[in-house]
């Protein structure tokens, strides 16, 4: 855990300088307490076991699919935009739900839910609204109806 807290400090420290855009002593005096605060927050969250995350199945590796989905999603968005601008046809703008299996309280299902939301919302044509535990569905918005992404199927969606 010490490694994770030290990593959080180093990452926050580096991001501080990336965001301020220059290296100087004034920035250093801002970066140190900011990075310490980030490291402290990381330690508190890890100690309290507020969140469980277990990726034993390697679902983090599905991120390699995102660039392709971003390209096809951007194409779909521009196709809808051009159709609306040139032909006056409004976007379908759909709110949809698909059955979703990863609803348990264990860290593996928590990881699947977090990754399903992050990966799906990371693509232009999908925005996850939420996961309805009572109905067992993943609720999402699409500008234009398209197929459920393969990585989301691997993470528990059952279209």
C-alpha cells in the first residue's frame, strides 16, 4: 500500500506541473502540499476499504478496443450531425436499457460495473446513465442506435 500512496503523490506532483505549465519555486510550494493532500486522500480511501476492485479476469486490458470505438462513434455522431444539418432529419436520441449481470457486491462485479461505465461512456455515441440494480439493467443514451459494444458484453451486458 505504501507503493500506491507514494505513486499517488508522484502522479499528483507531476500533474500539478503539467497543469500549471511551468517549473518554478512558487509552483513547487503549491505542488508539495497538493500532492501530499492527494496522497493522504489515497491512503484514507485505501485504509477504509471504501471500494473493492478486483480485475482477475483482465478486463482492464479491454481498453485496447477504445480507440476503434472512438473512431466509429465519432463517425456516427458526424453522420447524424450532417443528416440533421443538410436534410433536417433530427437525431433519434435514444434512451435504452439492456440486461446486465454484474450486480453483486463482490469486488469483481464492482470492477465490471466501473469499467462498463467508464469504457462505454468513453465512446462518443454512448453515455451510461446508470445501472438499475432492481431491474438488472444497464441504462444508456445513444444519439443513433448502434450495436452493444463487445467490451460491454464481456463486462456483463446481455443484449
